């Protein structure tokens, strides 16, 4: 029995990395999917992944785009069961050097984008009366700081906060909201990062993660098997966050 059979999911960041991996795994588990990305790479995802996938280009930092992508689940597939707010950007910079434009870009995509995705998911799920699952992508950087990622970390800490608020405010309507905190995952965003001395050994498992290893956790959270899981912050980091040093 496929764990997401009969469910409809909206997945952002679906053109690359963990968003694309989530499309593959949700489709494998029987979900119908609205795959969203700012990049036309999302068309390639829909073409090459087997399943009922509707591809859509949208900018998660724009409210009209986010409303349209959430509405698409209803108009295309007649229901909405899960929203995965995966899309994000990383712009490095030491706190004392961060230009205001970089701050604004990070906040717009990583925090406003997740806020809008969560807001419209809650609205649609409340209106349907069916409940649903929201899964937001934070980062280990949302829990702890690291050199040169100050504003990125601030946005990811905000994602944790937004997720907990959604869980609290919408729980009685059967809406569950949870947050994933990936460690080092091999994607376009982290490309080349594995060359940083010691970075892979930070994980207790002594290696980086594959996008699918994070997407599998999201598939569990979206399924009915996670029916009593809400408001959580789950590191998917090979044990990195368990280490003192
Ligand atoms: P990725 O491979 O770069 O994929 C991110 C996707 O989001 C890209 O297709 C990107 O399009 C898209 N995107 C960017 N801005 C957007 C916008 N405004 N609206 C819609 N889509 C937009 O990154 P990833 O590594 O899979 O990251 C997924 C999430 O995990 C992010 O939130 C990231 O912060 C988080 N994360 C990543 C790691 C890691 O090690 N990789 C660790 C912790 C957390 P473009 O390519 O055109 O920009």
C-alpha cells in the first residue's frame, strides 16, 4: 500500500535538490503533485518523474504567486492534503559585511516565502475542513549559528517559529505543521561545499546526505502514519546536531 495514495501535495523548490527529490518520492508513494519553482527546471521534473504532476513556475516571495499555487491543487486535483515549503536560497556573508540587499533577498525568499506558503496552506486546509500537513524546510542553521551564514540562519530560525505558530493555531482543525532541519545535503545549493575541511565528518555518520534521505522524512510527515506528529523540529543531519564538537 502506497503511503500517500489519494493525497495531493504542493511542493516548492521542485526544480532542484530536495524539492525535486520530494516530487520523486511523493509520486512513488502515490500522491498527485503541484510542482512549483521559480526556475523552468520544474518542467523537466514533471516530464521526467513518473506520476500525476502539474508543473508551475512561481515566485514564493510573491503573495499572488503563492495563492495561485495553492489554488492550483484544488482546481487541478480537487483537494489539498500537504504543502512542502522547500524553496530557499543561500547568500553567504559575515554579519558585519552583509549588504541590505542580501538581507532583503534572504528574508523575501526564505522567510516571507515560507510564511506565505504556510498562511495560504492553513487557509485552504481550514476552508476544506479536511485538515492537512505542512512541512517547512528550515536548516541546522536555524538552530545554531555558523561563520558567514548569519542572515540565512535568521531566516531559518524564523521558519521554525512560523511552523510552531501554524501547529498551535491550526491544530484543532486537523492541520499538522512540522519543520525539517537538514545538515549537509548534496544539492546545487551546497555544490563544492564538501571540500570544506572537516565538513562531512561533522555528521556522526561521517558523510553528507542525499536529497532523497530528507524527502523520505517529509513523506512520513505527510502520511497518516504521522497523525500525532505536529509542531516538531526534526534534524535530518546524520547526527551532526547531537555532537558537542
Ligand atoms: P537547491 O537545489 O538550490 O533548490 C532550491 C530550488 O528553489 C531551486 O530550484 C531554486 O531555483 C528554487 N527557488 C529559489 N528561489 C525561489 C523562489 N523565490 N520561488 C520559487 N522557487 C525558488 O537547494 P536545496 O539544497 O535543495 O535546498 C532546499 C531547501 O533546503 C532550502 O530551503 C535550503 O535553504 C534548505 N537547506 C539546504 C541544505 C543543503 O545542504 N543543501 C541544508 C539545510 C537546509 P533557482 O535554482 O532558479 O534559484
